[in-house]
């Protein structure tokens, strides 16, 4: 069996990113927290998630994340399969977070994207079918993608 256990992100403000994550996923809890040393620098860390998977948040500095509107190497986005993308989207918007992208019309999935306070883009995917051939039907998805805000606009 292969499965993704965790993602490790270096963020500007752990509490701000934690608030974003727990707004999206209210059932996720802080699993652990502490201090560590990374290449000679002390930093605070926190794990938030479930017993099976989590996101590791590590305190960084005030540098900006990579420009998501460019083609620089780095993390483009993190995608989560969810039961109800609209519910998560509504909850995030009610707490002041803005949609950055609405995924293209697709007969078997809905997608919506948000950028967290540290500049990481999160995609929430709701599949409307359990059939792999329908879930993985590709072709033309980007034709009706609606980009509402760029990562540069989010930082301004």
C-alpha cells in the first residue's frame, strides 16, 4: 500500500495557516507541536490533521512564497478530495478567505481553489462519480477555468 502521510510546509505565520486549514477542515486537530533545529536555525513546528494524515507547519521567515502566476519551480497547489466543495468554499469565504480559481465545468467533478495566508494554493475537489473513467476524464478542463485573483493580487 502506498499513501501520502503528510505534507511539510514552511509558513510565515503558523497560527494564520492553522486557522485557514481548520476553517476548511474543522475536524482536523493539532496532533503535536514543538521546537526543532533546521540547518542551525531553531523553529517552531505544528502537526494538524487526523490520525491517518496531517500537514506539518514549520515557522519560517517573512519571505514571500513563489509567484503562483509564473512558471517558477516549486509547489503549484495541494489538492484535497472532499465530500462537499461548496460547503468548504462557503465556510472559507464566511471567514474572509477569497476564492482564487473556480475549476472548469466538468460533468463528474467540482473544484475550487484558495490561497492560504502563506501563499500556498489549496484545491478542493468534489467528485460526482465513483467511476475512475469518469473521475479521470480529461480534455478541455482549462478552457472554462475562472481565475478570480492571482497570487500577486492576494499579497497586495
